[in-house]
C-alpha cells in the first residue's frame, strides 16, 4: 500500500490551480511539491497547511492505494 496525492492533483485541476499556486497558497517549498509528485510521505503539518489553504479535509487530498 502507498499514499497517493492523485485526489489533490484532480482538485487543483477542478479549481483551475497549478502546483505553483498551491505552493504559494500553502507556503510550501518546491521540494515538498516534488516529494508529493513522487507520492512520497510528507509531514502532518504540511498536510494541515494544504488543507487550510484549500479548505478541505485530508481525505480530500490523499488516499491509500
């Protein structure tokens, strides 16, 4: 099993946002965005920042496959 961020990328597309827009809105580093692009683990603090910036819950941006 692995965590994927496919839900997040689809959410960004639905909202007309880019990864760079997310990076700026959630105050993330480019390295964090790249890590998520490889479906690697990120901290709960980072998940919190993304959820607050987008107004969503963790299950709306990631899932276990």
